[in-house]
C-alpha cells in the first residue's frame, strides 16, 4: 500500500471507436449517463431540460423534464421577441435548423395521431 503510486485525475484521450459493436455499447452507456445528468440538472436548478439523441441506426432517444414541443415553442417565442426588438436582424443557421426540426416534429405528431 505504501509503494502504490496514486494517479489522481488524469486526462483521457478521446479516440474514434472503430468497432461498430463497441460503438453501440459506448453510445448506450454514455446515453444513460447523459440522461441521468440531465435529470439531476433539471432537479437541482428547476430548469426545463430536454436531451435528444439519434442512435447510429437513426432511432431517436430523448429525455425531457417537460415536453420537447414546449421547450422549442418557448425558444421560438424568445427569438421572435428578439427579432421584433431588432436585436437579431439575420437568422442564424442553428435557428433555421431548430425551426425545421419543430416543423418535422409537428408532422410526426400529426402522423401518430392518425
């Protein structure tokens, strides 16, 4: 015990995972941890948190403290107010992507209802 060298906190080098099986296993483990952290953050800060991931096969996975549609709508309302106040004259690519995602989400919900 006395001769043990303690390494403490070390930086881990991130590398791309070549094996598809290892990639899937790593994704599922990290997804679980990410969702746990999101839940903990939402609980501690009383913030609205939503995490959306897409697996290698395209399957969507999400965690949300509230419904994702509400978060997107709230975000879009704030952006609309900013635009009306002339704070943002030019749309950003991220904002356009979020609007497209919101439209796709509405289409998917309509299809599910039918």
